[in-house]
């Protein structure tokens, strides 16, 4: 570390005394384009990056440790804080993992499934809009940011009308959903979904053929298929390398088997290809939501799985029937005791494969819970794709990988 | 009177009450069907190394191998059977019961959408070979496993703490590590910035946000009994009572108290 004195210039982030004429730059952890608490140590030869070392852990809250000290229902709100851009997808991933551990996956009522799938797709749109907004802002397009945040606000209003929260939803429960849709919500959703494609077209008009946007994104941050597979990249990054793998299609959960939607794929592997995938995925989400709106009215008004051993009875039963009250008391104070065993359950979150590994020893607390967060690997790959690129592209690449630090550090 | 015994080898939360005759049910471990793709995977691995146990649990194949066989087993699965992605790997702490860790490798075949969990049991002081040459994603996964669980990895290119600071002591995800941190963790910032001798002056970190200290004149703890900020403790009891009031009642510009009569309730949502 350099000492402050009057003879030499002192810059906290730069180190000058090297013989090979390389400069070492410290990027972050408080950099607005780092999308959270990312610290990157970059070794530069002129403007070219020779070595990049991502340093993470600045947002570590020990969620896996917390999970070992909480009953399963208690941990669910904590998962909100992982990918806080699309909280419901975390809630759902955890709820599905516990349901599969308990073996009650097919006992979830159909209405709950419809609502959950709706929430998941709304969250996908929210997340993609947020990604586009911040990424465009990083690259220098301010107006796209404002437009996207306007749309995102409408989507967040939908979430707020359903569950009361805008960011930390906790809108899913183990075994179903806590609430039915409020009056008029489906109409608001239909309005939002019908307007979305024309709004997406506005963003595309602003960006797709924009000369600056193309120059900054085309051929930048190229990840080929081998590297993506080897680094465990999933989601849009994997699909941009020409591999058509979407967990919603390949290992369907919830209602995705019955829904019609396409998986956009491109084989350019660069940032521009990924941008196009994100835009198309939003259109597909709107298409899924339109089908779900039609499905909702055909379902019975039942919201939680009926498994008294693990899931509390509906509130009416708890208030009127003695045995339901006793069950509820035990489940709240002591927690459910799943069978001994382990599961790994992957779901397709907006950013990629979000998996929960749960090891249960028959106790009310998980013996070990490991979160497989997509951003973790998408951040790790930076050390392999950044060398050789120019310093001006670093911000584009970080923004384009769509990493969120709540998920990486957990 | 005897103090109740608390086991030191697992300090995580325990069930408050357990019926001593209750036996936890187990998730069934199903045999592998003969004509399944998983049977072919098993056959391929068997040629390379010894398989201790293999079964299907909740639709995914689980293979137990010896820890020194992890490279040949995973190499076969990757190169011959197409399991090209390591989705996840980590360890599970069984130090108290069995004196070691269960390390699992969760791999995925993108072509057939099949997942296998390869598991091995590693003793506390035994090291596993790094699978970094096969899967790049093991780079960070093994660093995280070393950092949080303390499972040693051989021949890793850069085995350094990933999540915790470099000068951290202990491995936080072990069962012996308390949730609120050990002594080192609780005094980490104080020791590092001010030195150990400052512990008495600064005092332990306040982890109860609802704690009220009636002599504290700096942190809004004396609401209703205000004294000048930073006033000495002697002044605390002598201060005259300052009644609580709300701005709205005084008629602050633009801020009004909600009046029931003048507000309108909508029949329908927007």
C-alpha cells in the first residue's frame, strides 16, 4: 500500500510501481456499474485487461447457515433477499424444493398453480425490464431506463395488489398460495399484458438498430458453448450459445407442461444476442400470462394443499375445528418434520437455473440447505471472459451477465 | 442442581420437543430400472471405479463412490455419458456423527435432461482432488466449500477464501460454528480496526434493535425525555419531560391528518 505523501500522487485505487508496465485497478465494491457489491481487481496492459479477479462476499449474510437454524416456513421470507429483483422466483424455488421433499408436489390445488405461474411470469418480466433498464443506463442510453421503469412500475403494482409488497413478496407458501386474486386483478393483468408487446417494440425501436448500442454490444462478452457448459452457465447466457435448454420445457414444473410458449435461442454468444433473447422472452412471458388468465376461471377456489401432517388447514377450519387448531399450533411452534432424505430441485428463474439442495434428517430444521444461484457462476465466469477485452467493455459485460449480489453472496 | 448438558459438536437449533417413540419416515430409495438410461450410466462408471451404493431418489440418480475415485467417475460421466455441466457441488457436515463430510457433485446432461448426484464421504483431514480440469465451475464451488465448510481440496489452482475475508478464522457452515459467530467473529471489526485492548471501551455489538438505554443521549433512546445530544449521564434524570406530539396536529404545511368524514372510500378497485 502506498503511503500518502506530498512527493508522489496518491490514488487509493491505482498502483503505479510495477516493472512490467501493467496497471492494477480496483473496481468496486462500491461502483454504481458493479450491480451490487462486486469488487474486481483488473490488471491492465494499456487499455486491455490481462487478468481479472472477481472478489465477492461483501453481501454475505449466511443464509444457508440461517436456514439450518429455522423451520422451513420461517426460511421462506429470507429467500426474498436473494434475487431481490424477482423475489417470487426464489420463494417458489424453495417452496417447490420442500414440496418435493415432502412428496406433496401434485397435491397443490390447481388454482394455486395458476396463481403461482402467473406470479413467476410477472416476476420474469419485472426482472428482464430491470435488466434492460440498468444495462442500457450503463451503456449510456438514459431514456430506455425511464421507459422500462415505467412498465416495471405497472408490473410491481400488480404484485403489490396481490401480496402487498413490491420487492420482497413472499407471495408463495409451501403447499400453495396464501391468498386468492383480488377483485379486478385479472383485468389489470390483461391490460398490462396486452400493452406490453407494443412497449417492448418501443424499446426495440430505441435500441435494436441503434448504432451506439450495436457497437457497444456486438461481439462483446462472447461466451461459447463449451465455456458456458463448463462454467455451469444457464438461462439466457446458455441459450445465447445455441443450446436450447430451458428447465420450464425440459424438466417441466407447475403448469408449464400445458402452456404454449417458445424458447428463443441464438448462437452468437455475444451481448447483443443475449439482449435479443431477453426481449423475446418478455414477449413469451406475456403469451404465457394470456393463457393463464383464461385458465384461472376454470379452477376450484382452493389455495393450499390438504396435507394435515405438513400444511396448516385453511383459516376457517383453524377457527372452527379443534383438531385443525392443534395441528396449526404444532406446525407453527415446532415446524413440520419432513422425511429423511435429500432433494435437488432446479427451477428456471429469470437469471437461469435456481436450484435448492435440501438435506433433511427428519428434524424440523433442514440439516443442510445449499442454494444454487445462477448469478454465482455468471459472476465466476468473468475471470475467464474479461482477459483480452478492453476496459470500456467491462461495464457492458458485467451488466449483460445480469448478476445480482443478493444471490451470489447469499 | 446440574446444568443441562449442551452438546458442543452441533450447536445449531434443535427441535424443542420430540416424541421418543417417533421414527422419522424416509424418502424411498428406488432401484434403477434395467432399461433406463441411468442403468447405462451406472455401467459406465462401474468400469472405472467401485460404486458403493446407487439408487434413485425423487427422480434423480444418486451414486456413492470412494472420494479418491471422483476424477475417473466424473470424467467417464462427462466424456462418455454427456454429463457436461456441474450444476452444483458442496459438502454436508457429518463431523459429529461420522467424523467427516459428504461431498456431492450435482451434474446435468443437457441432451437428455437427466441429473445425477455423485456423492463421496471425506474424513475430516482427508482432501478431495479438485475437479477443476473437468468442470470450470468447480473453481468457485471448491473455493466456497473450502471457505465455508473447511473441506480440503488438492491441486486447486487458487484455493483461497471466496466469501469470508482472507484473514478469517474458522469455517462458518460447520455445525460446531454458532449462528451468531464465535468470539473471533463477534470482535472481528473491533480487533482489526482498534486492536484487542479496545474491546472493553467499545463493548459488544448491540444485536437487539429494540434495546433502549435510558442513559443514551445519542441514539434516540430517550424519546419523550429529550436532553441535548451527547449530554452527560447525570443530566439524564433531571431533564424535564418533553411531551410527544404529532406534526399533523399543529397544522404543518401540506401535511394533514386523515379525517374520516372528509375521505371517500371507493367501492371498487381501480
